[in-house]
């Protein structure tokens, strides 16, 4: 049983005084009676009204857990897809970086004129 079912509260009215008692769902499923704090009478949790409230609350919690599990599974699937997409994008970047480095190295080799000092220009020839 999940933490959600352990901490979900069920509100059960006392048939004698009408005060609403708040108990946790797991506790209510495991016990037969509840003692009212106001009038000190025992409330039968196996009786129709109380049992119906417990059953409806348990069904709502189960439906909510199912929806959460489906969302969690979908998020995991999306994370895997994103991870694969990110990895393939990185591979593409690595290939372009390597190609760029080779290309820039060729440029340096092809242009030796940049490394030579400028030739002196004779002002009389102009």
C-alpha cells in the first residue's frame, strides 16, 4: 500500500451525536469500530454508511494512484526519448567540430603569406 493510502483521511459521522470523525484510510480498513470523541459511543466501521465512505475513498485513491502511475510511466518514456535525441545531437556536433578543425588546419597551411613579414614598398616606384 502506498503512502497516499496511508495518509488519506476518511470522514465518518457518528450516528449518535452527528460529530464527524477523521481517521486515516489504512487505519479504517484495518479496524472494526471507532470510538466517538464527543459522545464516547462506538461507531461500527463495518456498517453500511461507514463502509460505503471507506470504500468510496479507497476507490478514489486507487484511481488517483493509477493516474499517477500512468503519468510517471509516460514521463519516463519521454525522458528516454529526450535522452536519445540529446545523445544523437551531441554526436552530430562532434562530427561537425572535427570537420571544422580539419578545415581550419588546412587554411593555416594554405595561407603561408600571413606568416611572412610585409615587403617594403619603394615610394619612388609609385
